[in-house]
């Protein structure tokens, strides 16, 4: 079952990588990703218990850190991609030359 979940997550990640999107700003606190991450429904939790992995895309580094603190018991059901690097005030860092939002380097090419 874990292999199937991993394969599903790998395919989803490949699709995200093949079709990049650049966010002007990180998702708001009212987005569906934030609700799913911090206030999952009973159905969400049952899906995770069956091996479903949720891919969270474009969240800030501070949100990911908070999730790892507050929702650590669910970490097996989480994958974070294109995590937005923020400054000490929580604003998205931008590349000084291009102005593009800076994302954490996951080491995958």
C-alpha cells in the first residue's frame, strides 16, 4: 500500500515539476491548503490513515515549520513543494536581479 501511495505522490510531483507556476504571493491563510493542513476533516484524516499523501505547493517556510510543529503526527501524509523563502517579517523573498519569488532548493533536478 505504501508503494502505491509513493508512486501516486511521485507522479503528482512529476506533473507539478513539468508544469511550473510562479506565485506572485504565497497562498493566503484562507486557502484550501491551509484548511486541509491545519483543520483537516474526518474524511481527510481517514484518507491519510489509508495512505493518501497530500502535496502542499507554494506554502511559506514559516507555514511548513508551523505544520511540522503542530501536525507532526501527520507528517507521513504530507509533502511540501516549492516552499517560499520568507524574510524575518514573513514577506516572500525575491531575487534581487529578476524580482522572482525565491523557493527553497529541494536538491532535486
